[in-house]
């Protein structure tokens, strides 16, 4: 068992779909897609939002809980109202969208894609505020620090970069890792940046100094998803080796492993009240684990492959995305 005491303070996690094997798609392909909001009692759709023309690769919820962003291999990011379920705006990327993340002040949206350029969008105007150039190839993951002043990016060019979001300029390139980083997460206090690799290790940096602090070893496959608790004591990592591992950040020791073999685990997400851990498997299964008992409290199904998931800041809904062109949202509370 693993026990995690619930925190009243909020933390944020950005969970990004593994996109290293997305099928080719043209931006003008008219293929229907949907976003579904599900009722907890019956697991029936509450909302179905349509619009995307290919795999939905990333979902994020703004920290004021007003907006849902969905990124797709159809080259677009759609902004949805979480109040009405209506599309408010469609942003056009420069490649297949691989990651989307809101800043913690809900003023900016970052998107990365199969193109090397990262785009920073002003949410008040819907205009592109900065285009961040520096990566040589596609960028797998982007995530904001909790003060919204830094954006971290993990590229297929083997580099992990920190960007100044105000100036729109490169702040630092992180060193010390040995393979490609594909997932990122800032700790709740922004004192650590974690990166999951394509080969198994997880790295922890001090973003202030740029120094590599720890390398966490144990996974036997790629690590496409990471998330911290707000108090920064535990890091969860999801891996293609069929496990979600919980790490003691202070010691670097594995605290617990949730096994879902033989299925690949594509994403993991803590609820903001720390009561639940969602694990998302390649076979279409989402498991909600009780963090006190380490027992599965609920199992959901979302057909498709290559998933992403995120909890809302109030922990009341879980949003998941799939390659079958749908996003589904379940209520997690009664």
C-alpha cells in the first residue's frame, strides 16, 4: 500500500500523450471527432463536443477551471468552455500538436508539435505572442513553472530547454541526461523539473541552477507521463513497462509500483486533492486508484490508443484523450 495524505493546496500537472508513432495526417482532413463528458453514476456521456479531424494528442485544463484545451494531430488546438461546452476558439499550429499546457495564471497557452517551433498564445487576444525557436526537430512536451515565468520543453533533438515566457527567449539548456526526454513535470514549488526518457530513466533538475540532482532508475521502457504532488515529496511516473512507479523525491527511492502488466501505461495523473491517482493504459483502460489503500476504486474504458489525461483543479472531473479522435470526461465525485 501507499499512503498519501490529502492536501488542501492545489498543484498542477501536465500530462502529455506519447506521440512518437502518430500516423501521418493532412491538416485539412475532414474526419469527425468528439469530446465526451460522462456522468459518474451511469458512465453515460454528459457532453459530446465534436470538431477534431484526427487523434487528440493532448488535453489541459486552465487553472481557473474555465477552459479546456485539446491538441490534435489535425494541426489545431481547440479551446472549449467548461461552462457551456462550446468551442470558443480554434488555434492553428505548425505541425501535428504533441503537447498543450496552460500557464498557471491562465494568461498563456503553450503548444508544441512535430515542428521544431514552440508557440505561445495570448489567451486574452487569441494571438500568437511568441514563437520559440531553437529545437532542431519536433517537441514532445511543454510545461510551465508555477510562477508562469519559465516554460520547459523536451525535444526529439535530445535537448531539454528552459524559456523565459516574458521575453520569449531561451533561458537555459539542461545538461546531464543520456537519451531523449519525452515528458516533463514541474514540482509544486517549482524547485524541481522532472523529465521522463525514451529509454527508462527519470531525471530531476534544479531549474534555477540547471544542475542535475538525481537520476531515478527502475523503468524498463519509455516514460511518457510524469506528475508531482503539490508538496513535492512524491513523483509518479507512467511507463510502457506496464507500471506506474511512485518515487520519494528526497531520497530518489522507489516507494511503490502499481502494475498493470501486460498493458502499456501511457499516462498518470494525481487528483488535486491527492485522493486519487489515475493510470491510463494502452488497452483503453483507465484505473482510479485510492492513494490511501492502493486499491482500484473505479475502472473506466476509453477505446483507442496513445492516451493523455488530466484532472480539473477542483478534482471533480477527469479528462482523457485518445487516438480514436475523442476526449472523454468523467465526474470523479458523487
